[in-house]
């Protein structure tokens, strides 16, 4: 008898499962509506990911023997390349040279998919795509272009100003893995350790320096002798997630409560946000039908393409 476990990062399976379901929902729901459908991956990686499988094998006389093996599983880019019905166009952004080369190699196996491979910084590339793509109007194909953007950075790599450019298109549905653990690490509990570079990193990702007033208790007179308590972070994960949602809601018409993705031992790592830049009620209704269902149940609703 063999028992198989996947080692490390059930949260990774979860985020990719949600993405995969939404991409299928999106292309199925919009394919008959004469939009050009675009997928953008801001932090594409190599297209695949390595997972370690632990295989427990019961041997007669010797009991259980464990062995592990490393195997490739699809990452976000490959999931998009294999989405059915397919996207009309896919833009993949990756900064790391070796991963970019692997991505190129992977795309060569999908000759029928129109792929734009962009090596460089995600912030610059996304802002440029948002600015130059003819989302609607006389230069747009058909009724215009509709996109899904996946933002899956390791750390605090995405500037808030990039989100403002995305929101301005009014044509992009966004899945953003906000690095909540990175922000909590930089916003140290002990306010005395809040170094200028930590402040700058949080301000860049949140687009304001007001977070400090929200997260920290200021020194108060402590006792009859006027001693001051040290400034400390009072905001917990839920408060910080609430504040991030408030910030995102300033630029996107719709932002859903995040799904907190945790390590296998329960530590919060990322907060997965779904945000819509499109303010058209019909577009919102359709997108939320899919996203809410997927977030709630992990199973996409059965959508029929609209005529
Ligand atoms: C979490 S991985 C992406 C995994 C991928 N979504 C998947 O499912 O396989 C993050 C990727 O972002 C890349 N990266 C980090 N900072 C970047 C930046 N500023 N611009 C573009 N890519 C960046 C890293 O090299 C890494 O490959």
C-alpha cells in the first residue's frame, strides 16, 4: 500500500486552485460576448513549480518506508496557458533571468497561444500595459479588451501606484496575494525598531504613510511620575487586513474580504484579495458570481457562456 502526501504549502495549491477556477469561469462566461480576453501575470515565475511528494510504502516484514521525490506541477503561467476555453492573449512578466528563460521554453510548447513575454520589473511593465492597451474605443478589437491580472509576488514588490494604474483601465479583474506576513514583519511590534527603510517599504505598498497612526499606539503618560510607555503596534492581522481593504477600496469600485492563506502550521502568509476595476453593474454582477462562489466554496459555479 502506498500513501502519498504533498509536502509543503497547501496554501500554494489553494491559491492556484482559486486562480485556475476563476480563469475557466472568466473565459467561459465572456467568450461569446465579443471581447478580446487577456491574462496578465505580474510575477509569473518559471511557469512550473517543484513540489515534494512523500510516499509512504508499506513493506511486508520491514514496516513503513518513506521516500520523497520532486515533481513538476503547473504554476500560474502554465495554468493560464492551458485554460479552456483559451485566452486570446497572455502577457507574462518575470524579472529573474533564469526563470524567464524557463518561461520562454515552456511557452514554446504552446505555439497556438499568443504570448507576450516581458522580462523586467512588474510595476513598470504593468503600468506600461495599462497605458498602451486599447481597452475600449475605436482602436479596440470587438467590444473591447477584458483582462484577469494575477499578482503573486514573494514579498512587498508591488507599489500602490501600480494598483492605481490598473484600476484606471476599468477593464481588469485582479487577484492580489498581499504579503501580510511581510508587512507584519516590517511593522515591528516594538515601535522603536521601526527603521526608516521599513517605514518606506510599507508606505510604498500601501500608498500612504497614514498606516502608522492606524497600526501603532502612541506613547502615553504611564504613571504618576510621567514615564512614557514605548510605542508599540496594537493592530493585529485582522485590523491590518481591514486597513488594506480600505486602501484598495479607494481605487477599486469592488474589493472582496480577503482569504487569509496560512502555512501548514497556521501562520498567516498572504491575504488573497479579489478586486474589480470595472464599475459597470453587469460586469460586476458576472465577476462576483464567479469570484464569490469560488472564494466561498472553492468550487466554481457552472457558467454557461452568454449569447
Ligand atoms: C511567488 S513567485 C511566482 C509564482 C508563480 N505565480 C507560480 O504560480 O508559479 C514570485 C516571482 O516574482 C518574481 N519577481 C519578484 N520581484 C519581481 C518584480 N519586481 N518584477 C517582476 N518579477 C518579480 C520572482 O523572481 C518570482 O519568480
